[in-house]
C-alpha cells in the first residue's frame, strides 16, 4: 500500500487518514512523525465520528507516551518498537471482525486470528494442523482450492464467495487469498486468507431484488432518469396515473410531459433548481396527465452518484396528495369561518345591554364590555384586562361602594372572593342606591368565570304590581325556598285549606308537603326531581291537599324555578294554585260513563298542540294513568302508519271530511306495538273553517290483528331463515377465498375434517394432506428450539375442550423441495344442540417470515452486546498502561514542564475513558438497563466535591468559579448521588470548556417542599436556538467547528437528560449565542430521615506488611501495579500467567490474590478455581481474590463475582482504587 507525500503531510499535522480501506493514525512526538498505526477496515465499513475521535485520542496519548519512553529508554528503543509493533498487530488482528487464516502451501492451517471464533467452521484447536479439505464441505473446498491455484499464478485471489452452515444457520463468506514468500520454516511459502462474513451483504443483495419488485408494483409513482434528466424507467402506477406508457416516456424530460407551458408553480421552480444543482429536494408540485387533468403530488427527488461522486442520474418517488390538498383547503376555510365567528361574538358582547365579564382561573379580568365598567362606576378607569378582582373590591371600598363592609373590610373581601370562586350560579341583590341586579355566574371547563350583571329593577317593580293584582284574585300564590324548606303563601292559598294567615304557622309552612295526598306524591316526585335538577324550569300539575276539616280538595298548581344554584339545582320556586275540586267531580262522573264503554277518549288542540286523553287511553299503552307533559303522542306512532294518519287528519282539518276511522299501531310502554281502531271528528272549527279541536276514541284491536299477522309473520320468518342461511354460506365462502389465512374444522376426536383452500395457497401443500390428522400431533412436531413452551398447555386445553389462541407450531417438510414453516393457530370448540362436544373450528396462518425475522433481530442484539464488550476490553487494556504510567511518573517528576506533559497524557486518557463510558451508558439506555439507586445523601456534599475538583482548574485557566448553596442542601434526601455527580461533572466541564472570559457559577437551591434545583451558569460562547433544539440528542454538538475545536462525543447531555429522567426530574436549557448558557437540574422532593444515612468508617490506608500475588500476562500492567503497591509497603509477587499463579499460590503466604481475567492458556477464573481446589484439598483457606479486568460491563462483573471473586478492579485503575480494594480485604480479614 502506497502513501503519497500529501498523505504523510496530513499525518504529520496530527490528522488521521482513511486510504484504501484502512485507517492510518499518526504517533506524533517532538521529533515529528516517528510512526503510524494502521487499522484495516472490513469491506464497506464506515468509521463513525465518535470512533474516529476515540482513535485520535488513543493515538495522541500513545504518541506522547512513546516519545517520553523513547527519551528515557534510548537503549531499548529497537526492542520496544518491535514489541509495540507485535502487540499492535496482535491487537489489530484480535479486534478485526474478519477471519485471518495462515495456510501453508499444501493447504494446512498453521495459525488463525479472529475476534469472532463463532464464525469458524470448527473450533480453532481442531483446525490447526489439518488441511482445509478435511474441514470444509467438498463444494466449498473446491472453491477455495481453485482460489489458491489462482493465487499461486497471480499472487492473490479475491471475491471467492461461498456459504457455510454455522451453528445451524446458513452464513455467506467472501475470502481473499494472498501468496506469502518462502521462509525457513515454510520453504514452499504459503497463503494469508482473509475471510469476511458477507451474510448481511448477501441479504441486502436479495433485498435489492425484492425492492425492485416493490418499486414496480407499489402504489406510489416511481421514476428513474439519467444524468440529463431523461426518463429511463417508470413503474406501472406512474403509467396509469399520467396516461403515458414507458415506451412513450423513455428519453424524454418528464417536465415537458407533465408540465405543459404555463402550468408551472413556485414549487416547480424549486424542483428545477434542485435538478440543475444535482441536489435532493422534496416539494409538492402540480402535474397534468394525458387528458389534461391536473393532480398534485408530493415528489421526493434524489440524485444518484457513483463511487467517485459523479452524477449517474436521478430517482423520484411521488405520492398523490390531490385529496389531501383539497382537505387542507377546506380546513383553511373552516378556520377563517371560526375567526369570523369569534369576531362576531366579541362584537355581540360589547353591544349587550347588560354587564358582561370574564375572569381567568387566577381571578384576573380577561374581557368585559362597557356596561360592566358603568356598573362598577366610579372605578371604571381601573377596570382593564389583567386587573384582579381583589384590586377592584379594594378600590370599591375606597369609593364607599360597599357600605355594608364598613368595619369588616378584610372579612368582606374574603367572603366576596370565596363566593366568586364557587360561582353561586344566579342571585338577586339590592344595591345601596335601591337598584336591583341579578348576578349570573358560570364556570367554564378550563377554569374561567363568566358573569353577567342584569339590571332587574323594573322587573322587581313589575313583580310587586303583579303581587298586588294577585292579592285580589282567586289564585293562591306561593314561593318555596329549597335551601330552608320554607314556603311563603298569600291569604288565598291559606283560605283554600280552611286556614287564615294567623293560624298558618311557620312550622306548617315548612312541612306543607305533608298536606299532599299520599297517592299524588308518587306522581309529583319525578316532576319535582326534574325541576330540582334543571331538566325543566316550568311545571303544571294537579294534586290533592288536605283541608283543615279533614277532606281533600283538588288544586291545579303552576310554577317556575326562578333561581338556581351553581350546580344547576333549583334554589327558589314561585307559582300559583287554583282550586279545581268542582271540575274534578264533574269529570269523574263523565269518566264513569266512558269506562262502561271500555274505550279510550282523546282530544287534541290544534292551536297549542296539546293532547289530552283519559286513563283508559293510557292503559291501552301500559300506563296506569294519564301522563302529564308526555309531549307529542305521535312519537308513539309506528313509522309505517304516520303517512296514512296524517293524510286522513289533513282532510279533516281542512274540512274535506268531518269524521274518520283508521287502524294504526302505537308503541306500548313495554316496547311492543298495540293495534288500535281510532274514530274521530272535528269538535271545533275556526272562522276560516279549519279544525281547531279534534276529538275521538281508541279501541284496542290488537288480539284480532295479531291473528291476522301471525300467518304473515310465520311465512316471513321462514323466508328470512332460508335467506340468512344462504347469505352465511356465501359470506364464509367469500372470506375463505380472499383471506391470507386458512380455516379448518375437526371432529370430536380432533381430526381434521375440513381445510380451506387458503392452506394450499399459503404453504404450497395440498389440503388433503391434513385431512384425518390429529390436531394435537402438531404440538409434538415442534423442535426443541421452539420458544413457545406451551405445547403441554395446548394439549391440556384440547383435552378440556377449551378455547386456544395463537398456538405456534412447526410443520416440517415432507418431500424434497418443500420448505419448513411455522404456523400460528387459534381454535374454538363447538357443540351440538344438546351441548355435546363436536370438535373445533379455527383459523391458521403462515408466520414463517415473522418467526425468522424475530430470530434475526435477537441475533443482531447479541452481536451488538458482544461488540461493545470487546471494544471496552480492547481499549481499556492499553489505556490502563497509559494512565497507570502517567500516575507513576507524576509522583516522580518535579519539573513543571514535565508535569504538564504528564497531565496532557492523563487528560487524553481520561477523555478516551469518558467517551468509552458514554458509549456504554448509551447502550444501557437503549437496552433499558440503565438504572439509578435510591440512597440517602446531602446535596451540600456534592457542592463541596464540585468546588474541590473544579476551583483549581478554573483558576489555572484564568476563569472565575463559584459554588453557592442554601441551608436546605444540608438536609438528607434520597437519590443516586453518584449518577447526579456524573451529570454535574458533565455540566460544569462543558461550562468551563466553552468559556474563555468571565467564569461559571453553580447554585444549589431548595424550595419549602424539598424540591432541589441545581443551576450551572457560564459566560461562554452560548448556543443559537437551532443548536439548543439539538443539544440533548445523541452524538450532537453545536456544529463541526465546535467539535474540531473543543472535542467531545456529544453524548454527555443526552446521557445526563436520561439519568435525571430516571430520577424523576428534568434538565432545562437557557442560552443566548455569545452571552452564555444556563443548565438547570430540577429534582422532585424526596426527603430522607437523619437515621437513614449509615455511619461510614474511614478506610485504613496502612497496608504495610501485606503480601499480594498479582498475575497478568501484560508486562506493563505488572510494572504499574508493583510500583504502586511497593511505595505503600506491600510485598508483591508477580506471575506472568495463570499456571504460574496457581503454582505460587500454593505457598499460602499471600493476603490477597489479584488475577487478570484474560490470560492465555489459563485465565483468571480458571486459575482461581484451581487455587481454591488445591487449598480445599490441603485443608487450607484461600485469601480474598479480585478480578483485574477490562471487561467491566455489568453482566461481566456479576459473572466474576458468581465465579468466586470477592471484588473487581476495573481497568484502567487508579492507585486510590487499588488501595481501597486492599483496605476492604484487610478489614474483612480482621473481622473474620
């Protein structure tokens, strides 16, 4: 691979380079460019920005470290360079997802390198030393052999593609072979074989074939044009809509066909500009079909380019939006009409003759008219929108508007505000100047209070005059207060019952309802309930009252609800009673005569629409007595009889005939129809000859009519039953013909007796193959990989004759060429007329594609988790050496410049570690596994830690940094202090990073309820509105320039928002570009009692005399750990692998074991197991052991603890982490 001078210049300037499928990273030093790191990428792989930044950070750290070590270890330069190269090569090979195979000239595997051993045809140990012809299937071995022959002749062979069955799944691979030169141990030379998993590529290729089929048959319009925007292909939907065939369109500009001269629009010009600029565009344009009919489409245009970026052509996909645009136009018209209606409403409010006002939920004026201002004179000038009701009340007190409040002003204001909040509904009040006003208030669903002030002074005066008139009439007037149950009556009302005003006591007025006849109370209750609830406002009833002398008198009572409460219930009723005892006695005598005839009588007033009928008329329809206020009796009329009756009545009304007779149906109270013979005549006519009153009788002829209709009904039912049976059969046949599912039926032994044709259409197998098979047998056909472990439950349901739903079963292939399918079935038992089980009827469908897709999705999820674990391990391992060496060197160097260099190395490594942790946190969030704890802590402690960490850093950069807290932050609360501190570290780091002048301020505040608000304000570069909108998205920064200047992954705020959300809080952002940013964390109240905080003992750092066995195959890690512990007086014995650790541990002289997990031959887990086994055999105890590992994902740590480790030390580790671990081990041993 050749790198030009320009390439080397780019690398020397510190930039990474992608060239010929590889990534080159510079390892820079003060002397220039001493070396490069090359990472070969898989074919078609794309290096993301986050990965590039991580590699840049790694390269910068390693370059600095190498330069420093080069100056201190000049004598070992060649050996270290060779070792570094070997390690990088091994790490690169281990990290590569491809298989790298070394094969000698005879085809025997000599070495294998891979990070995905699951892709090997056999285990690595089984392949080494064996020929590929023994390992691979004959057909694949033939393909590989031919490629080796080609490589012998040409030096290399590419594009060798084949399929293998790996772990029961077909996977596709592509091999590239390169010839190697002869070496002493391989005089015949050999081959390097790079095998890439191209299963996904093969799947995409097949998907492209499928997508081509979709494009041809989809309902959207698809067009393909060449670079000159001339049609090369359109789909069938486009041809049908525009009216032109593909042959007519090929080679033509579609704009010339679809947009004749003069039919363009602004969006069409935008599309033309995009075509000219060769850029994507999406607009709605108006096209014209072959017949001249216009139609609108939502057109998406995408230019197609080759690998070199050259324009090949264009693809356009269009959706017909003609109907949607018509709907939009209709919606716009409706919106304009709503605005006009609102304007009319506001105008109407202002011309109301009464006062009108609207107050919002906080009791502030929103809208009022001029009459309302006049009502509040002399404070009209203060009545403006926004003024509070309380302010107006206080102004009214100053003007003396409320004399009744004198001496109790505050109490008066509180009462008026409370009454306004409860919306009393309607009340009448007399003002100090003698005027009467009716106040009407209602509460809207959104909390506003709508009120009207109506001047009823004239009405009250008229009412007084009316009372004077009634005083000399025969009407007994009354007024009833529902709140006090008090009845106020005039003298005439008392005289009707034999009382006078003097003898009608107040107690009797309150208990007047006891004077009502018990039988009449039953009929009055529904009327009074409807009146009280607001269903009716007026009523007119007849009932009996007990006279003082003991007999009953009949009264006709008419009344009205004149005042209601806020909930709509009646507050005050007024009315009048008229004695009708003589009229009732006369009516009773006539009724006795009519009863003897057993007919129902009726009378209808054509002027008022009122209809009156006797009890027999009502009893025909199932009512015990006449129903008052029943409404129009014709609503009881059968719809089929209405036209005929109205025609007859119209002739009688007009005078064309005097009498009539008709048979019709009326609805009985129970819902059935009653046949009646109605005879009637015009009882009274007006001067114009039209009937004013009609009267007549009804005779029940239902029994006679029923006999006549029985025969007709029986015949009709027979015809309907036959038609229903035919319809059901046709419906089932139609559904079966078009359904993608198939229907089936079994007998009582659960053997198939019917299977619809859908089975053959979906599976390609004859339906006859299922006939006679036992439905239960399919539960036993499913392989062990069936995830639905419900076969036993399915068989139990079948035995019990119960419904089963969504049972998934496997149908294997019976003959060559058939495919294996997965089927989902649901069944319902059916029974005969005697309830005997007859079998099952059900529906089934082919879900093979769905089942396969589910398996693929689960495999992809597992691959992602494995990749994250591998990435974490491969980065943490070398990073441990970088950070560990930096810690050791920092303790030894005193020169400020050298200290600065060490700080740079440490900061670079910390930056890379932050990126890695952010990526793992994002993965946890996506998997739903990121959790927070709930433990007691003091916010003030977090404030102290922030100040300790960042105050010095800010001063070194010339920035101001302050942390403030209120008294409430010293109180205990529950939460995840670690995660909250992680969020605050991120926010403060950002504030200082993006601030060049001024500084940053952090404030911890609590409210009385215990909510916590933490604000981080800076005077930095700030953000634009567009940048703020993207700030909390994954991998987002303000723009590319910000990323290049300040670095970072753009994950910090995204993770912070998720963490605070898990704590039940939120993060808000306020910023102005060029002025600074304020990030605020809001956490809800969650107080903790003082005793919830456990007493924590300070760890003892005295580790002198302690003996530790440390096993690690990495020399750098051994050097770092030994240097850290030796300075603390700890004796350290080093082992280079697991077997040596097992041997050394048998001496029994160690207080703690530190075992690296990923050691070759015998790893840490296996080594610990052998150490414990040997100790148990000798009757000894095993010292506490810690796993030293770069595998720090949650499930990995849990696995190590389950394997017997007492703790875990994650790489990269700090000296403080190591000391804390050993202190815990020593304290545990002391307690034991």
